[in-house]
């Protein structure tokens, strides 16, 4: 009887050791083949803010909600309300027919396309371009004068107030400090070389021409001023003072958002490809921002990939447009202790 017990215990011990070993090996194998499996889950959780309800159509009609809805409309269908051919206002504010949502995708609610969730909590903020504290209204007008190649919206006008209401509404789940994962653009490794324009052209033909056309002019929606595929250069595109004309900014935007339809966690293009195609589109002709020389009263703070002078360094204009950017960044770090990322 005793012996039988002993044999049984030994069996049990062997069995449990086997089970433990099998479990251990499986865990190691899973880890080795899918290293991100556990972090990814956590990672996805912190992007849930982008999946919440931002549908203005679900709002009931009252004065406050109607202002939010108008803000959304302006953001989504900008040329119809303030564009060059609008029939809505007796004044034209934007100089092209882009919509805000063409760069701030899903009406400002897509991660890594400069989303505006939480934006009102991030302002007022220090702005290098003006070398002072800037308000959210001033920031919107920054995009009006550059990305939209237009003029400022009156700061207390109906349009500006509606945009602010919309941005506040989509920020209602954001933390108080406005810090939201996925703000701005996706970080990339900036190649330590100048842009290869020939490679950029190849990438454009392979991955972009289908929608943005050979001449960069995009495609309008039939019988409308709005674009199905917005222009990336030419008369109706963003002007040379816009953030998107900086190769580094455009490359980061492209990485997470183009070709249209991709998500940031499944990019189609490599960092090198984004860099070259961003350089390619930004070498093309586009409207010029007026008085670019008075941007950045403190020119030390100008981003390294701003395509126009003056600069506080002796690198060529070409190098500011097409890189390599690392030597310029290094110069500002050594000389002024300023760390530049764009
Ligand atoms: C051609 C592309 C483009 C268009 C069109 C555009 N923007 Fe922008 N916008 C940008 C870029 C680039 C930034 C800078 C993002 C960054 O700092 O990383 C920006 C930043 C902003 C910010 C600050 C975001 C933040 O997180 O600090 C606001 C607000 C904004 N834009 C509003 C608008 C509004 C409103 C419109 C339409 C009237 C508009 N933009 C149209 C490209 C564009
Ligand atoms: C399937 C069609 C499609 C393809 C392919 C595509 N885009 Fe776009 N692109 C769009 C659309 C649509 C928008 C506007 C986004 C929105 O409104 O949701 C856009 C917006 C942009 C913008 C910002 C708005 C503007 O016009 O300045 C840039 C820059 C851009 N695309 C560059 C590229 C580049 C570079 C490629 C190739 C790597 C590319 N796109 C491929 C459809 C496309």
C-alpha cells in the first residue's frame, strides 16, 4: 500500500514537472516569435480615445450643439463656407480649396495626423514662430495663412467660435493637460543624407499618382469645390510657409497617413521612402507666403527644415530644404543648446 502511494506521488511529481516545462517553453517561444504581444495590448488601450464618439450628427439641436455642428462642417467642407468660391459668406478667407480635414484626418480625430483631440488644453503655448505665448485661435489662424494660403479669421467671428466649440467637444474625453498619445505626427528616423529626388519621383509614381495626379493637382468632387484627392503642389495647394512644406514634417505625416487608408501601426512606406517623396513634392511650385522673412522674430528657433531664409547659420538654403539635417541640428545643439526635431 505504501509503495503504491510512493509510486503515485512520483508519477504526479513527474507529470507536474512536465507540465511546468511545457508551459515554460511555450511562453519562451511565444515571446521569441511575438515579442510585442503583451505590450501591444497595452499600447492599443492607450489609443482608445480615438475610437470614442465624435459624430456630431448624433447631437440634438440646440444653440450650443448647432455651433459644434457648424464647426465640424467648416472643418470638413472648408471651401464651401470660407473658400475662394464660397456662396455662404460674403468674404473669402481661405486662398485654396483644401479642407482642414485633408491634413487633420477624420476631422481631427485620427492618431498621428496632427489630431485635435485635447488641443484646447494644450493652449496657450509657447510658439517659436512668433516667439511668444500663442492662443488656440492664433494657431488656427496660422493654418489659415499657410496651409490654407489665406487670411486670418476674425478672432471673435462666428467661424472661429464654431471651430473652437468643435475642438472643445472632441476634446471632452482628453486629460486636463491635453497630453494625448498620437498627437502631432509619427516619429521617424530621419535618414542621415540629403533627399534623393529621383527616388522620390519613383515613389510618387508608384504610390501617390493614382490619387494626387501626375501634375500634383489632385481631383475635385464633381460639381463641387471640394477635393476627393487634394492637391500636393500647384496653385491650389498649401503655401511655402506651411508646416507641410518642411520635409521632416511631411515625411512624418506621410508615414502614418499615406497612401490614404492606412493606419499608423501598419505603414506602407519606409522612413527613407517617406523622406524622399516628401522632398520630391516640396520641391514643386506652390503659392508663396507673403513676408516670409518676418516669420520667427528669433530666427534661432526656426525649424531646420524651413525651406526659406533667413537662418542663423551658414548652411545653404538647399540643405535646409533637402538635408542632410543632422549637421544643422548638431550646430544648434552645440552653439545654443537648442534641440531641434523638425
Ligand atoms: C496642408 C495641411 C494642413 C491643413 C489643410 C490644415 N492644417 Fe492645421 N496643421 C498642419 C500641420 C503640419 C500642423 C503642425 C502639427 C505639429 O505641430 O506637429 C498643424 C497644426 C494645427 C493646429 C495645432 C495642433 C496641435 O496639436 O498643436 C491646429 C489647431 C490646426 N492645425 C488647425 C487647423 C484648422 C482649423 C485648419 C483648417 C482651417 C487646418 N489646421 C488646416 C497642417 C494643416
Ligand atoms: C488612395 C488615394 C491616395 C493615395 C494613393 C495617396 N493619397 Fe495623399 N491624400 C489622399 C486623400 C483623400 C487626402 C485627404 C485626406 C482626407 O481628407 O481624409 C490626402 C492628403 C494628402 C496630403 C495632405 C493634404 C494636401 O493635399 O496637401 C499630402 C501631403 C499627401 N496626401 C501626400 C501623399 C503622398 C506623398 C502619397 C504617396 C506616398 C499619397 N498622398 C498617396 C488620397 C491619397
